[in-house]
């Protein structure tokens, strides 16, 4: 699942970009979720690490895209950033904030495909992986394959698409390894990949078909992060 933010104040331009993204992802067989923000200020106010790709217009109301990018980099140095603009001379300055590329308006699908294929390669190369050692072997899993991690005593249980893997370790260390990804604690025993959440009912979250308890202490932060990951604001 590729999580995308589109920061664009013009409705027609945002809709055009969303259509191109949808067409491209369908052709490549890639699951994605795109969230549109109409200005940079609201984008920063709601921002939490977890996006894979950000399309950022340079000409925005209240605060231009270049300044938004500088503020973004203070919070997240890793997210892939692409400028969308009709100001080519400004786009070149995007490399000062570690932008991966820029797309010139009006966006043409043929050139968009070329750039997006390159961007997908960047995203695949950046994906976080976890090493899960056992007595006689080591399992290496992309973070996107892990539904949630459970702690039992001195052991961690990784609940994944491929089954459950057990190893010694602490949830704190696992949380540090997955910093900046879509994982959030719902209580002291579970670290949840928000992409696997299908339901929240009172104090229970359903993750890959399993029901996990949401503690009172973690409920606010967990639900806020979950809402932001689905683009529903604070």
C-alpha cells in the first residue's frame, strides 16, 4: 500500500492528478491511498509520518510550497517529495529540500508514467524491513507484510501475511525499528500496522481479522493516528 498526499489548492489540478495516479497504479497493480489537502498549512497541521509520497504544489495560498517543504523536512527527512508546478525555475530549487523530482503543469500522462516508474523504484528501495531471528535461521520481512506485533514476556510474536513468527525481543525496540512507518501502539502489548485495520468498535480494533484491545491510555493517540492515516483530519 502506497500512502500519498496531494497538496494542491486548485480543484481541477488536484482532480487531474488523482485521476492520473489512479490510472497508473491500476496499470501497475499497486494498491494506494491518496489524500488531498487544499493548502500547505492544513497539511502541516495534520501531518504525521506515514506517507510514502507527497505531491506538493509550489504556488499555494498563505505559505508557498517551498517553505512548506522546509518545514516538512524538520519533521520527516525520509518521505519522498515531488513538486508539481508551472514554475520550472522554482522547481529546480526543490533539491535544496531533498525533492526526488518535479512535474511540470499541465501534467501529461506519458511523462507522468516515466516519472512515476522511477518514483516507485525509489519507494521500493526505501521500504523498511525487519529481521526476525530464530534458533537456526533468520526471517527478513518488509514492514508492509506485518499486521501487528505482540509481546508475551520476553518474546515478540510477529503476525504477518505469511504466518506468525516468534523471537526474543522487546516491543520498544521493535517500535524504534519501525519509527516513521504506519505502526502505532493500541496498548502496551500490541504494535499495530494501521494499514491492516478494518474496524474499530468501542475499545476494540480489528487487525487482519484479530480483535485487539485499545487501552484507555493509548486510545486518543491511536485513534488520532488512525484517522490521519485515512485522511480524515484530526
